[in-house]
C-alpha cells in the first residue's frame, strides 16, 4: 500500500504544490464531501426510491474503498468508440469479457463499467460478485466519415435484467446532436431510477470550435463545469468528467464579437485560480456542491509514467472535493498484475487520510 511519503515521491517536483495547496476560491466548508455516511446524508432526502438507495449502497460498499464514500470504478467500453483492435492490441487478453470483470475484482474496484455485450456474456457468473454499471450508449467510429454522436445500444430494462446496479451514459455537450442526447439520456435515467438503478453520466464536451488558437477548451473548467451542471440537472447521481487542464473556454469562444453562451468574470477571478485543484473544485461546485459525486477519468495510457499520472489525478480529485477516479486504459493495456497495482495505487490515495481536502 502506498503511504503519504510514497505518494509524494511519485508526485515528484509537483508534490509540494499538490499536497500542501490551500484553496482560497470556493471554501471546502461549502462542499458536501464524500464520507462513510454520504448516502444517508445526501441521497436519503432526495426523490430516489429505496431500490436506488440499495443500489448505491452496493456501489459504495464494495472493494478496497468500501464504506469510505469514495469510488474506484474500472471502465472498459473503449472497444466500441476507440475500436477493439486499438484498445486491446496492447493486451489481447481483454478481448475476452471475463478478464475485464476479473481485473475489476482483482483490482479491488467498487464496480466495473462496460458494455451490454461484455456484462451479458458473464452476468450469471459475476453479477453477485461485483456491481455492474452498464454503459447504454456509445459513439462508433466505423461509419465513414466519423462523427461525434452517441446512440443507444440497448435498453434500460436489459441492464436491469442482467443485474446492473447502475447505468452509465455519455452526452457530448456542445455537439450538434447534444439536444437529442440530453432527451434520450434523461429518459433513460428516469427509467433507471424507477427500476432501482443508480445513474452515472459521462459529461463530455465535443465541438471542433472548442479548439482555438492551439488551445483545447474541451478540458476548460468553465465549459466542463457547465456540462456537469447540465448532467446533475437530469439527475445523474455521479458525474464522470475529464480533469480540467485550462480555463476560459467561454471567453475564448467569444473573442472577435461572437455571442456564445453565458459566463461571468468572477468564475475566473474568484471561483477559480490557475491551480489544478481549484479548477477541479469548480467542477465539483457545478455538481450541486458535491451532492452528486465527481469522478474524474484517468485518461489514456502513456506508458511508464502511468502510475505517477494516476496518483496525481487522484490527489487533485480528492483534494478538490471529488469522489474518486474511473480509470481504464492505464490498467487494462498492460498485464493484469501491473493493472491491479495501478488501480490499488489510485485507491491508496483515497485511503490515505493525510491527503486531505485543500
């Protein structure tokens, strides 16, 4: 298990900045932070029915982070959008659905999030051993030309039938198809809650206009924060979002006299700074101040630096007030033993009490 000193060692020259930062933007006292009683404190007072509460209890009560209020989820749905060949060529064992579920179990995860096909293939063997999150929509890049869209790959009832405790879905906010996706996913989330399942939304921004003057504003705090806020508006219980890398998406898109969206200068002067923890905290704030948990994605595998990068992302998320990490490619694009070590390292950050809220 990683201790505080080992975490600091992995962070290298960024250790002091990330581990000792004191946020002066949105006070930590205003946030609803993950803790062992999070379901009782937050979800019991909502419109979620007792079956949803039970599903959330299974999600929060499994794996190495059980009953801490934090989540470590293994997502492996890349075979559809990123192509199975590109995703699994580094480790062909994961063409086999059973190995996907085995990695989540061996890695001590709270849940495995993947496709209907994967979970349906092994449902009777594993549905009672680890919580299933069925990803109900996907973008497929076999159609030519490629386009940014999400289409439904099955039904919510199918997810319920194979034993899922939650469904997951993606919306490409900002895309030309986003309004249809919002309606589809809102309806799916409503049905999932009626059937007693929790809901997780991949809140991604997607529009070629969001790349401007060499800067990629798909990962700006202001645009991703607003995507999060739209996500909790359709009752996502948990938000999955990329870690912010910059800010000022709205202001950049409005340069030159265009009129895009709405913003406020205080977002950039008072509610955030250029520190990664403060940028992430703005994402948390847009999740109803943490009433809906923010889990950040682990990003693509980059090789030898994956362990350090995963730990860094976990530290930023935790100290910002987030609920955990949903990391896949860093774990499954390598031998299972190494993948388990990366998942455990992420979890160790959330188990280390000295890594606290900034």
